[in-house]
């Protein structure tokens, strides 16, 4: 995905991933037993252990860009990194490194295709099934929304609660294409190409007056409680009407452009158009996890995921 041609090892048995979404996708496509190293944030999610049988054998990395020497010592066959520059530097030192990063739907599909081609077999079968599923979801959403005028669609805002940095931490543009697929108007759409110098102010975000607020990430439950106590937001339509929704979590948070992307679209749709829902979200998630991760989660486990709680019912976040 960095635009380079890379020669792969003849066999790939020891894999390192420093992208949370890639780590999740590797597990979903049946390659979890090959993971020997992953960025710590993916491993810190207590649900990841439930999804990945080989969890105890995965080394936790504290950097997106581990040193070549450490990777050589780990007998790494291939590593996936989010930076092309880092991938090139690692290849110059003899490490098979590939760039994989995805923040929009086309990149998610490209990543799935690439992993399927690299690993073949089960990975290719599951990646092709996932891509077909994703495209079907997008077509289904288009059909469901065909009779809804743009002016009647709700304005929606998402709080990124992955790092607990407050209600003004969000994405812009393609990072939240799932929201548009589900029939929402992105509150910050006018800042799709925002740079660090052109980010909207807090006042500008509040002025969008969203009808719906989604909160996703490790600190989702904390940000939810804090938002209700935040006087700056008390007159926002979504807060006044109680239309604030915590996004579920799984092997990774659903809003990370991960394998959960199709589920997130349906979840978002169900929150914005509850009167048009003819499906059971938990049943859909159960079947999805059974198909890709081959895990038969209980109703109790799914309920905790949908509440963004840990497997034991405690908070995912710590002070």
C-alpha cells in the first residue's frame, strides 16, 4: 500500500503487525496463530484475548516502528507497518516489511485484498468473503436510504474516545465514511481536508449542533458520562434529546476502520433510523464473529461488547 513491489519470503510463519486494524484483520482471516508481535494498544484490549487463541504468545511492542535488530532477534518473516518510509528502512536492513494503513473504505478493501493474496488459503477465502460482504452492505444501505432526502438525514458527530482527550477529538472526512453510508451527514464534513492549521475550533464544532453523537474507543463510557456533565454541550440537540450512542467494541473498537466496518455501518443506521430496523444487531454481530473468527460468543458476552465493557464487566479504561 506504499506503492512498492516487495518480494515475500517463501514461507510466512512469524508475523509482526504494528497496526491495530491489521492485527485484527489477520486474526479474522485465520492468521492469528502466526502473530508473534503486535502494537501494545491492540493487546491491551481485554477482548482481543477472547478473539485470538494465540494471544499469550504475542510480544507487546511499544512502538509503531520497532528496530530491525529486535525484529531479526524475533525471527520475523514479515512485518506490517503504517509508514512507507519505515517499511523501506526495514527492507534495507533485510526485513520483509510492507506498508499497510487504512483510513477510508477503499483502503480497507485494499488491505483485505493484500492480506488474502499474501497468505492465501483460508486468508484468501475469508478476505474475498469479507469484501463481498462489505460491498453488499454498502448496496443494502443505498437501497434502504433511497427514499430519504438529504435534508431529512440527521447531522452526526463522533467523539474519538481512544485516548480520553475529550469531546472535541474527532476525525474528518473519509475516516468516517461509515457514517455517510449509514445515512448521516457528517457534522465536520466541511473540514474533510483539514490540516493541523485548519482544524475547526470548539465553537465551530458546537455550532454544527449535531442531532446524533457517537462515541467510540477505549474511553467511550467515560466520555459519555463526561459529556453529560459538560455545560458546553448541554444545549446541543443530541444531548437534549438523549441521542448519544456508545459504539460497540470487539477485537478492536468498531470505529477503527477494522474488519468490523460492515457491523459499524448497520449499528450507525440502527441508531439514526430505529423505525427502519428489521434486523437484530447482536445476532448480526454473533454470526459475523462466528464466520470470520470462528467464535460462538454468548448473549452475555455480546451485551458487554455492545456496552463497551471488558469481558468481566469492568471498564475498558483505567485512570
